[in-house]
């Protein structure tokens, strides 16, 4: 008997416990729901979120993309200096939101020689870390061919940098631009490591990561990015893919384009014409 | 419900409420508005002020320069080669990062201080795009600056707004002037310069015959404005109109002052006299190598020496001549003047 009684009591105790535990779970669920019902998502749920409060701009109407015609680039580096001025990038030879590489194929060598405006020889030629120009190198070699390749953030469709950000400080906007929220960036630099293109760098003064924004403050006002604005040969092309008459739509319609490192799966939105297998 | 379970429940609910409260306080209210990020950040980034303003902004005040540019080679929309104002002048509404522009020190924002950023060194500026280097496509116009115009400032000959438009003689050819009408206006010139502008012995004025028309016109305009200081010439030039100046310049330019012996022997003599750097523009025998520079043919030693002293002293000012004149000592000035003074009109 003692044994049976105790078995009943155990049963009853287990039932009560499970009931209580269930209530506790329900309570937790209520708390979770309350958490979920914060203003932001609530607004998002109610009939779709409006565009961010940018005057005269609706990000649903645009899908930005960038083109580079490397055949036209003359390596004048006006884009690099303009970017630094427009975006107040550190005036030294180590921090660039956009940069230009030169690929030189010397006769008898398998791999191209690559230099950029930050190369010590080129900095010596300009005489300053604040001005940039390509030095007249390789004069004593027989050069088979050589060309310049402007580079910048690819504003990928599947950006690895956004995936690794632990705080939601970097994100992809609805109009196709990858931005960094400097108030949420904690300076961990995971994104710098994650980017396969080396497009990001650490701003030591502000302790945040920095990169090209396609001059988001300009394109949302109907202007071109600073580098496109100053390019004297039309090597940089920018526009809205939703507008079939925009320069980028025509560029993509008229050319067979490449992207850099397609194998990484990032799906870049900077499209190149006139590059080479060695450009990565 | 057993009391210990009820307590556990209360603790759990309490923790849940704390979690909600903390999240509300710490996480920005716009987080998750559009995705896993702070929604307000988008508008904040878009609020930055653009620094590059575009050509229309420049045109609103600099219509003449804009017009020159819009008709020149630096505006070629058919080949997408458009060198906009701010490529050379820097951002219209922003800082000048490298301090590479004149006037930049007076204030960072144009036109707030009403001073346009003008590139100080056009040789350094133009070669950024036009120096021949490995990698530059062949379609781009390129020079080897060591072999082009002796390393002088590009702006000396080229109008940077329309680089195929040349300054000096070509500009004067466009301006014109009537030599026959000019001759009737030279009564005041003859006593010092001779009736045909050949300064014979005893006349105090320099030879004008065969001189570049543009140079003569510019000189008369400079006397009239007082930029070139000479009390006699100020008096003569002050009564001349613009068309008078063009006519007189055309007349004297059309007069003959034939060269003396030239060639390699004369160049060697010029070098010996310390005039090698003069010869690169003014020629070994005083006949200029380019249309933009004045002829020294038939000038007296006294006049040339005086001109060099004026450049050195600042009475006359020219980007190249002032520097050269300052580099010459008295003996060098005398030697150069004596050398070119020997090339008389025939």
C-alpha cells in the first residue's frame, strides 16, 4: 500500500509540476511576444515600413549599381583624391575608400607586376602622402601591355561583411548599398577580415570601420558619387538599374561585364569591362 | 500550486519584464525597422553635405570661363571625356585636403570667401593626366614633359579651359587689327621708335618693327593700365582705345626687321654669353621660337638691360621672366643684353 500511495503522490506531483512549468513557458512566451512588439517591427508589420526619412527620396524606387571601364582609365587618380576630400578620409597613404591598381606585364614574366597609388615609389613621385600620381616606372623593361583598374567596395548582393557583423552596424539598404552605422560599430573588424576585396579599413581615430558608401549622401540627392563626378574619361559609370536609360543600365546592356572573385558568392554590384584574369 | 513553484514563476516573469525594459532602453527604437540594423542610420548617413557641386554651380558665377570650357577639348561629351571644373579647381563646397590650391588658405568654402581655388603649378597639374606613363591608354593625349616646351608652365601657352586654344599670337590673330589704320595713329610713336618702328641710332625707344602683334598689344594695354610703369608710355597709351591699340600693334608687326646671321654659330655664341636659357624662347638670334614670345631683334643693349632690371625689380612682372631676371647678376644681365643687342635690323 505504501508503495502504491507514494506512486499516486508522485503522479500527482508530476502533473502539478508540468502544469506549473507549462504556465511558466506561456509566461515566457508572453514576454517574448512583448519583446517582439517593439515599435520598429510593429511599424514594419503594419502595412510595410516606409522609406527612411530622406527628403525627396524613396529607396524603393532605386537599385544602384556601378560600372568600371578599365580601358578608359588613365590612372590620373582624381577619383582617389576626390573621394578623400568628399568623405574626409584620413590623408595618408594607407587608408582609401577607392583606389587604382596598375597591372604591368613585363616580357618574360609570368605574373603581372601590380602597384597602386600607395606604393612607396609612387608616393615618392608625388612627393606627398596627400597627393597621388603614378610614377613613370618600368622604362628600362620591355612592357607587353599595361592597364589601370579602379577598385572600390562592390556593394555585394550577399555581402560577407554584413553576415559577420555582430551588432548590426553594417547592413544592406533596400536600394542596394552596403552602409556602416558608426554609432553601432564596436570596431571588432570582423568585417574587415570577411571582405574578400579588401574594401574596408579601420579608422583608428574614430575606432570604427570605414568604407565606400557610393557617396550615399550624394546619390540620395540626385548627384553622382564624387569619384564618378570627377572622372575625366568616363571610366567610372554609376546609375540606377531601375532606370533603363541610366548610364549603368546602358553600360550593362552594351558590354560583356565581369565581376571580381565571383567564386566567393558575394555577387558584387561593381561591373568591370576590360580587365584580365589576373585582376581579382 | 506549490509555493516554491509559484515563486519560480514570479521570478521568471520578473526576469522577462526586466528583459523587455532593458531592451526598450538600450536598443534604438528604429532597430529592425527595415532589417537587422538601426533604421535611422540610413537617413543620418544620407544627411552629409556634398562637397563637389558640379559644373552648373560654377557656371552660375563663372559664365565666361564656363563658355570657353564648353567649347574646348576638355568638354568632349561624345567620347565621355569631360574634365569638369572641380577636377582641377577642387571641390566647390569643401575643404582643400592637400592645400594644393592658391587662396585655399583664406577659407575652406567657396564662394564664401569669394576666392576661387586656382591651381598654383599647372605643370604639376596637367601632367597628372597628360604625362606619358606605362599603362596609360594610347587614346589619351600624352607628352614627355622633359621634351615639351622646356618644362615651362603649361598655362603659358595653353588656355587650360580649352587646351587647344593658345594664348599670345594666335589669340591676337583672332582679335585682328588694321595695319593701314594703325600707321595713321603712329605720329606719337615715331620720335622715339622711328617712323617704321626701326629704332635707329640716337632714338631712345626700342625697335617695334617685326615684333609680335599680340606682344605689342599687350604691352600697350599694360602701359595704359599702369601695370607696366613708364611715364612717357603712360601718356601716349592713355589716349588710345582698344581698337587703336590693335591697329598700331598690327602696323608695327607688319614692318620688317630682318634677322642678322643666325644658326649654330650664333647659338654657340649665345651660350658663351650666358644667354642659352633666353634662346630656348627668344631664339639664338632674337627671333622667338614660338609665336607667344616677343622678338628681341634690333633692340638696343640699353633697352634690354633696362627690361631685365625691371623684371628683377618688380616693375614688370611675368611668370618666367621675373624668375630668370632675378637669377642674373649685373654682369650676367650686361652680357645677355650685349649679346642680343648685337642683332641689329638689316
